[in-house]
C-alpha cells in the first residue's frame, strides 16, 4: 500500500462505494467521514469485513468528526 491518506467525505451510497473502490485499488489509507453519528464507522467496519473477498490488505477508518482527517 502506498503512503497516501485519502479522505472520503460522506458515507452514504456514493461515499461508501467510492471508499470500497479505493480500497480495491489499494491506493492508500482511507478515512470515511460523515456527520451522522456512527454511520461512517459502521460502513468502514462493513468494508473491513470484505477484505477476504477482495484479497487485499487495506486500512479504512470511519469518523463523525471531520477534525480526525487532519494531516
């Protein structure tokens, strides 16, 4: 995996699909953010469950605080 950090703002249908495609391509560490409490974290956990199917070792995290994507 590259050293890139990628932030996806919005964990709805488009954001979570985008995060999954980024993970499939192994483009970097992914941070999924949404203002709805728990939504991004839940989607990130779902996408982590897909690792064995995708046969890829990616890192994805979900947050409801946009400050967590600094840096």
